């Protein structure tokens, strides 16, 4: 989503995420994401595309030294306001992760990015910046919409009656090639059009490799009981995952590379989606 859109939605997004995340984050995405992150005590952590900083605050309370970065200046102002009200020592910066961040190289033990890469036009540039700011053997943990099952309007649930049962399928199209697509969000009493960027799973593997990373684990978040009971999509997600958590370790110095493509020519966004709307 273009940062100008997030500027208009800053109040809504801050209220939506609060201090614990919305239903999709709190009960579906975050349990798996935080399990992979693990113990952050004593670590220097960069929360990339931090939004209102609810995960930054969680990391800080767990004993990490945290920097939160987001491209939307208005949402960063709301994160700073929360920090001023309840100081945790978090430093917040308004900066575009696809450009050179105002952060020193090799200074972070962990970069965490929750539901943001699929909203960045130049996700490859952001991954290269992550490699630059991480220490050797530092970890990059990112959650995103599952490239195999959630591609915005190019993917949807299909329900079919078979005898006395209903079967639910996940239907997808245009998987192999990167593309940008507009996605309608129902926000309060209006529809807001956003932009998302699909890349196949192999694209992420290649880009991470070229940036000096080795993928250590892949997790597909499973819905909690609260999510199953609270979302109409809950029972379907028990069978087909809509999200992916990637853990990658920096094994070599970041270096300039030839971009792998997948930049469909739409404005850069550095803020994660609240939840898929398919």
C-alpha cells in the first residue's frame, strides 16, 4: 500500500492493532511468528515495518534493545506517542526500508518483519538492507501472505457441495510470475484500494540466497481456537495456510547483486497488511 494511503489510515490502523494486535495477528500470525523469534533478551532488534509498534513494545518488555522503522511518518508518530506515555527505550524512525536505512551496518542481532514484504514494491532492496544492518550470523524473521495460497484477488476460497458435505478449496491463478494487484479493503464504511505484490516462493529463496542468507526454517501458522471461533475463515485455515514465516540466517557479507525482477512498477509500501481479504 502506498505510504500516502497509510498516512490517511494511521488513526484507524493504530486503533486496530492497539497493544496486542488485531484478531488475525494476535490469534493466527503472531503465535507462530513469535515462536520462531524466541527469546530476545539482551538482543539488539530491528522491527521492520513496525506500524504502531505493538511488537516493538513486546520485544522491549522481553529485554531487547529495539529500533522500530516504518515508512509511514504518521503511524511512527503514534508509536512515539505510545512510547512517551509508557517509556521502554524504543527508538522509532520514519524511513523506507527499500532505500538505505539511517542505521549502521552490522549492528543488529535480529530483524523482525511482520506482514510487510508482500506490500513492498522493492522487497529485494529491503532484504538487501536487512543483510547490511545484521551482524554476521544474525537472523531475519519475516511473516507474509503465503505465496502459494494467498495472492489477493488472484486467489480465493471455493466451496462445493458434494452429496451431504461441503468441500472447501483454495483456488489460485498466475502463480509463477511476479505481479502487482489492487486489493479492496472494507474499512469502516468505505472501501480502500491497496496494492500488493505477489512473488512465487522460489523468488524469496533466490533473493535471500543472493543477499547472503541461508533459510533455516519455514513455518505455516496454524489457527488458534480463538481464531477458529472468531473468524469465518477459521475452519478453512485449519486445512490451508494463508501465511508463511521465514527464518533466515546471515551467513555471508551482504553484497550488491543483480536484481531478480519482480518489481511491477507500483509505489513502494513498507507497512504490513492487517489480514488477507480473500
